[in-house]
C-alpha cells in the first residue's frame, strides 16, 4: 500500500506546505476579488469585509469544536476530510448567486479550513523531531509568502481574463490534488492513538494547564499585534502615504519573496539558538519597522523597502513562536491543542481588527486619523512577547529535561539538551 511505505521528511513538509498554500490562498484571495464579485452579485462594497470575516468566525468556532474530537482520529484521514470539505466549499463559492449563498460557502470553508491548519501543524510536530522542527515549520509557513507572491496575483489575473468565479474553481482544483496527495503519500499518523489506553485530557483540563495558558496568551499577543495593523495596510499606503494603486502589488511581491527567504533562514536559527533569542530579534525588528513605517516614515524611504522589513520581521517572530508552541502539548493531545490554538488565533485577529477600527477615524482630507495611536498599541503588545517567549521556553525545557532524566537511567543514555535551550538549564 502506498500509505505504508517510508516517506521522507522533505516529502511530508512539501505536502503539508501545499495544504497550507491552498488553505491560505482560499482565505486571502477573497478580499482582493471583493470588488469583482460585489459588482456582479449586487453586494454593497461595505459588506465585502463581512464576507471575509465569515471565514474567520467559522474557523474560530471550528477550532473550538475540533478540540473535542480531532485527537480521536488518524491525522492523515482527518486532514484529507478537512481538505475535501474545503474543496467543496470553495467550489460552491464559485457558484454563488448572491450575498447569502456566498456567505454560506465561506462559512463552510472556514469550518473545514480551520481544522486543516491545526492538523497540518500537528502532523509536522508528530513526524519531525524537535531538533529539525523549526526548519520544517519555517518551510511550511513559507506557504503564506508564496500565496502573497504568486497566489493572489494569479487569482487576480484569472479573474481578469475569465471572471471572478474562475479563481474559486482553480483553488478548488488545486485543493483536490492536495487531498489525493494526503491520501496516497502521507503516512498514517497514529502515534497519539497508539501511545496507550490512557485517558485523554478534556478541553477544560487542557486549558487548566499553565504552559498551555501561557502559550495561548502568547499566540493572542502575536495575532492582535499583527491584525491591529494588517487590515489597514492598503488604505494607509494609498490614502496617507499616497502610494499609487497600480503599484500596490509591488510591496507584496517583494515582501513576499523576502519573507519566504527569511523563513528558510529563521527556522534553522530557532533550532540552533532557541525561540526566545530569535523571537526577541524578530520582535525588535517588528518594533523598528512599525515605528518607521507608521509613526515616522521618512520621505526618502521607498515604500517597498519598509514593507519588506515589516514582513521579514513578522516572519522571523512567527517562526520562533510557532516552533515553541509546537513543543508545549503532549503528543496525544497535539491536534486538540492546535485546534484550540487556531480558535485563539482567529479570535485574537478579529479583536485586533475591531480594535483598529475603533482607533482610526476618517479625516475630511481623505486620510486616516489615529495611525500613530494604532501603531503604538501594536508596539506595546509586541513589547510583551519576549518575556512570554522566555517564560514558556524555560518551562518547556525544564519539562523536557525532567522527562529525559526519568527515561535515561532505564536506557543507559545521556540526557541531551534541547536546541537553543542550554542557557535556561
């Protein structure tokens, strides 16, 4: 059977990266396509954001629900089912006839897309040893950069030549190929089921764990700090900075390429130096780029340069925190942990976006007021992250060392240190 043969780590990472690419593109392409389908379906432009938010809200609910049952199944099969549901929902979006049908399709897409993300990260954490996990997660997270560099421009071009429905069908077709890849090429991922008959921790019991609480607070900080800014990037660049609309693709293109390259470097750096050190450097770069880009933008600095620095900084920070959170849960509850984390991410993103709307005002000259205040909130949230990285990494390292000490005497082995964590021993 194909699913019983040995599969290389590289093949697993490539396939999970493809899952993430399809999943992310399915989400990020909707907003740029908004004016196209709004005009044809008779949807008010002010409601385009609601359609985008429908996916996020559904993914958050699905993440909470998935925490109750995802760890009961082979992760490969669960991923295939989740991706198949996403494929059907995305294709259904292409058949939408109005606001209600498109909203329904996006809700269903979020219901399946949310668990697909948590299952993907769980598979990487299950199959890739901790000493190489940062590199693997960096490669998988590169799917976001690829979606920015290639996916969104591709979707816009397809819509230009074939209508707004074509990108939905194209992404659904790519998703179907990924489903087949998951079925025939991923190995069974049943380690959490074969670990023994011990009682699974319930959701409330999971949430009572101090390490998991700190991890979720860290996740919420990262998402809120980012999404206070991200939804307003396009409006800020065009209305306040005066950046031309027809060149708006350029910062995303250049920033996406630089972010992808950074992720390939940041992952191994996390493996070597630890999440706290790399995440602190990433946070410092986020603070710098946020201040320069939103508080005091020099007139001589090209927009693509500061935009690229912003994306590189966020990518570095995110690899560090994602690698660390992958070490927090035990294997039997990893999918449950990741599913709840996905819910926290989507909720925090929504809170950040809502908060930004409260901080900004439309000025008579057409610019956005409150940009420095918005940037200040993001910077304060970012300042809190290094301390949480240090605390969580120290606690996780202590727990891993205690387990290794318990196992080593019976096996006559020396106790290895976790990569980058020796300074916290």
